[in-house]
C-alpha cells in the first residue's frame, strides 16, 4: 500500500515561498499521477497541480506562482508556492491519483 507523508514549515511569512515535500513509500513516483491539493479554513478541497513522468499541469488559479517537481532518487514530490498571502493558509495534501492521500500538513501564512 502506498503511503504519503507531507513535510515542510508550518508557518510562512507573507510574500515568501512555501516549499513542501511529499515523501512516498510502498510505491514509486515514477508511475502514476501525483497531485497537490489544499483545504483552507471553511472551504472545500482545492486542486493545485499534478506531476507525472510525462507531464505536469497546474490549476489556472495557481499556475503563475506554483511549481511542482519530482525527485525519483528520493521518491519525493515537491511543491513550491511563491508570493504567499494569508489566503494561502490551509491544510496541504499530496495524493496518488486521488486514491491515496497523505495526512496533510497545516500551513499558516502570517507575520
């Protein structure tokens, strides 16, 4: 069974870059589609982007300030979200093809 674990800072200053890592065990990131999503307080789940061995795609809402990447040597997927504001405060999740999800990581944007 594939397991996913998000990691990164819990607190980020406004205008800085949020960098998160999703560590995958029990499966290879060389296959499947690896997604990043988030859920802000009081809101629904919001899709950010995905990456696979053949393509990467971003939500139009995030495309201008987001990048995702894969490190196959570490079996990790990364998310970088630039120029964050308090509206980026949310629980961030990684997912394997919307089948398995990590437990999520709370990120707060505040000075």
